C-alpha cells in the first residue's frame, strides 16, 4: 500500500511540474519530440481509396501532440514507425468492422443447427 502511495505522490509531482512549464520550455519539448519521430525508421503506408468513406480523403494521425496527414488515395507514403503502427491499427479496426457487417448481412448463412454453432465475431 505504501508503494502505491509513493507512486501516486511521484505522479502528482510530475503533473505539478508539467503545469508550471513555460511556453518556451513546452516548445523545446515539442521540438525534441518532433526530432525523435523524424529520426525513427520510415515505413511505407498505403491506404486504399475504399477507406475514404471511413477516414476522409486525408487521415490525420496525432501522437503526443505531433500530427501527420496520410493521403487515402492508394499512393504509398513513408511515415515514421510510430505513426505507421497507428495507421495500421486504425485500418485493421475498419477491416474488422467490415468483416462483421459482411457476416451479419449474409442472412441465409446465419442459421444455427445447434445453440452456439454460429460465430459472427
């Protein structure tokens, strides 16, 4: 219990310190973070035009206050690894949603012979 209280005290102190930062200090931190992301390995990302219905013509990805924009037109773009992972996560989420919709729409196949046979998700 004491370790948890110490951890809470440390987090509270970090929050208090973050609130007292001045604008130039915050901008300096942001520049460091931008440099960290630009130094990361660049991975190719391609978003097919079919995803435009879900993300719009341009997907904005923000991580820790740093944003990039990825075209949703089928072109291949190279983005830092952290952003590429987030784009992939979002794309896979939409793919799972489309799969669920397809399974649910196939009414003739959505019949159980015995309870529990049908796996929609």
